[in-house]
């Protein structure tokens, strides 16, 4: 079986690393890796291939920047050509990026079956481009690998139980990678303060809205001065927008970090403060409480378990929740994400599909 895997952004590199590892240990599957180039900064892309031992992409596109429609359209054109050239038996896509949707759509148009890892996630916020991407990708996939029971329920509520597809709860590949790579964690370069809060800030709903961005930065500044040092590895795009809007940011800034450095930060922080989807789970994997600066989350089971709190972009709510949760430990008493066996389950299904 020949599988063409499409990746393009940081979370996809991490997810693909464990599935590719399982494929390499399995007889009967040839994997071709296509990297769209959606994340092109060396710290956001190349470093993952080096650190995670992912096979270098057989196909390297250079598609980044521009509006969502422009980016997705360019990807669609070039991915279609790659599929025509390599003629895979199946396309494997991850998550909810423009790379995900373009890969799935190009394959579906050519009648190539699509498997979607992280199927069924829903924020129920159609203003998020990621929500559009994940809904449409699910609709044109025939293997839907769900990370949680909640994701399965979402698909069943949308009528997938009566469609000629397989909806499978396999667990979360992000837990596989966290367990596999934790021993390789390495501190980022430079001195870091003790007892720090780890923050990430990149979601378009926050960064593209000057009021939300200013409110979040104000909360980070206050927490940094009054509660605990805030360490913020900042994506270049977010850094540019903060400067463009003249927003004062007074925290401990670092450049974007590699996965092993991020694992170290998660393991050593006193709290996680994020607008990322993946980081919410990673905080949980490392036993850290999480405060999420979004209005909705796909990981509702973390809210229900008391491990995560939604605060939106409300300055006061962010400060209050962070102050209450700093230093708090959380435990995975219900094995919410499959115990680190998701990748092998996925490969076993692919072999027999």
C-alpha cells in the first residue's frame, strides 16, 4: 500500500512523527511525505524533522503567506499534481489547517480515499478557519480517526453513523508523542525564571483582532509583574502584529522553540496559558493546569475534568483564572486520550483498509 501523507504546520509534524514511526516498523506500507511549506520558519518546520526523526519530505512545496483562499488554492493545485505523479492508494491528513483541507480535497477530486487523523473535533465556532477546514475534511474522508469519545459523538450527531465510512476512536497521537519524546526534552537556550507561566499566543481569532490581542497582552503583562514570570515563545506573525498595533508587551519573550524545548517548558512550568488547541492537551499530558484564551475549545473533556478553564480574551478573567490555577497539578484518572497507543491503532487500520 502506498500512502501519501500531507503535512504543513507544527502540530502536524508532531502527529506525523509517531504515525510515520509506526509505519516504518510495519511491513506492507510505503509512505510518501509531502510538506506544503505552510510553516516555513526554520524553528517552526525544519527543526521538527531533525528532532523527531521524521523522514525528509519526498515532496517539498513552498506555499505560505497570503489569504486563506489564495493559500488553499495554490496548495490544491500543487498537491493534485503530486497525486497524479505518485498515484497513492490513500491520502493521510492531520488536524485542521489549510494544508489538511487542500490535501483532502485534491484527493477526493481524484477519487483517492482520505484518512483524517483528529476527525470529529468541533469548536462550534464557524468564525475559526480551522473549524471550516475540519468540518469539510471530515465530509470527504472515509477513515475518520477520532481522538476522543466526544469526537465520535460529534460525528454521530452530524449523521456519520449512516454514511459508508469508518468512524474509529483510536486515541490521541499527541499523547503518543509526548510519552515517546519526553526523555529527549531539552531546555531552550538562555536563562529562564523559576516558577514561570508558559504562554502561547497565535490563534487568528485573537491575533487578528486588535482589541482581543491588546486585552490578552494586558493580562500577560499583569501576570508577569504580579503573579509569576510569563515565558512566551512568540511566533513571528504575532510579534509583528503586536508591534503594528503599538501594543506594549512586558514578559519574558523567546523565539519559537522546537518540540523538545516545548516539552521541557511544559514539564517545568507552573501553569499553561494558551490559545492553541494542541497545547491544551500537552499541558494535560504533563499534569499542568491550563487556562485557555478562547471562547470555545474542541477538548471539552478537559473542561469537564477540571483540567482546563476557558476565559476568552477577557483581561480580568485571564488574570483571575491564572492566579487561582498557578502551581496546580492535574491527573489523568480516566485515561482520556488512549494511553499512547493511537499511532499503532491507526496503522493497523490503514493496513486493512
